[in-house]
C-alpha cells in the first residue's frame, strides 16, 4: 500500500470530511486570532463578532461529528488503514 493507493469510497468520504474539518478549524482559529489582537489592544469584540465566533465553532463541531460518523462507517480494516496512513502523512 503506497501513498498513491486510491482510497475505497467510504474511506475517501471520510478523507473529504477530514479536509472539511481542517478548513473549518483554520477559519475558526483565524477569526479567534483576530479577536485576540483586539484583546491585546484592550478592545472588546462586538456582539456580532461574538456571534460569528459561536457560529464558526458550531460549524467546526458539525464537521468534527461528520468526520467521526464517516470514520465509523469504515468497516474494512484495510480501507481504514489506508485512510489512517493518508491522515498521518497529510498536512491538512
């Protein structure tokens, strides 16, 4: 099994949800970092910014749950191992 081995459909679906989860994490932490810069200037986030932060976290939570669900559908051990290899070798 090489890194180029195609993933079976259920493992590929889990891979896609992993990428989605990584993207929502990146967006959430990017926004959190911008709020942190406000805190460092002794400014407070607006109500809208706090709401956006809650929404971004909720979206990320949704994507984490989707990834966990997708992982649980992979019953074939070789498919699971292929995915785990890809996950551990990725930078997503």
